[in-house]
C-alpha cells in the first residue's frame, strides 16, 4: 500500500510537469501552483511564522499552505528555521534566489492593475501594500525628498526610507520615523490609490497618521496607477 502511494505521488508530480524547455515554462513549474507566488510575496519583506502568512492569505487553507511551503522549500525558494530565544518559534524565509522573484511580482502586479476588472477594494496585506509602493513609485515625483516612514499594521512593524534612489522597507521600529502610518493596510491603500481623506480614515478608526502631515499628503502623490485598458466588445 505504501509503495502504491509513493507511485501515485510520483505520477501526480509528472503530470504537473510542462513538456517545454522554455524558462517561462519551468518558472510555472516552480511557482505556478495556486497560492505559491502569493506565499512568496508574503515573505518578501523578511521571515514570517506560519500563522502570520495564513492570516494575510485568508482564502488559503492550512493544508494547502503547508503543501505550498513544503513545495517551495523543496524547490530551493525558501527555508525554515527557528528564531533565537526568547522567540524560539519556527519561521519561513526566502532564500537569496527566492528574493530574486520580487521583479516578477512587481511586473505582474503593475500589468494586472491596468485591467478594468481589477478590484482594488478587496483585502490587502501589509506586505502587499508596501510592495505595491515599491512597484508603483514614480521616481520623477520624489525630487529632493529624503524621509523615513514607519508603518504599523497590527503587530507588524516596518520602517521605510524614501529618497531619489527609491523606496526601501524592512521590518523595524517605526516610531523613530518622520512619518508613521498606523492602522489597516487597506485603509492606507485607499488613501494612496483611491484618494480617501486621512481625516475620514481617522474618524472611521482605520488609519492614523503621526508626524509630518505635509509629508503624508505628498506621499500619496508618489504612486500613480497606470492607465486602464479598454476591454474589447464581447463577441455575440
């Protein structure tokens, strides 16, 4: 019985292979399974616990997340290890090669936002909204800006730096920053991409702005979305 299960697993793996030598085809073999690329996205700003990843991917089941993590580890895209005391918890972290997938995520994200079918009001994670800033940043609008910007999303803390070289961000203490956004990632996305007023978001209890308010207003102007494409008329 055990041999049959091993054989069946091997057959399933073989069926998933694409008989094509193109690098794009192999990329789909590596990260083409549902949820795989989003798991990588959630690890792009540093190691995270299983529960943290699952919380920011609410549509994924624990079983599927376990499968994707095991597959990505077996393919050399991530590793698992324990944090030193006092944390002593297991985390998942991208390998150096895994981190090289960020441009793939950026290009796909920017390309897909041109779709009229894209719904920006859906749930978005803290990592996702910060990566979107790295993707959509228009360097020509920065000028002489050189500022530190902090982000508090629940228990997650990030510290970013914005200047003519771009937007860098990693886990860190945001309280020393010139400007701190604290609240829900979707609310921050609404302010930046949807023009939602900060006062309205504060009144709703979804986003708080601490520090340089002028910098906050300017921050929202740095990430213009690409123009939407026109869908062709449906053939009937």
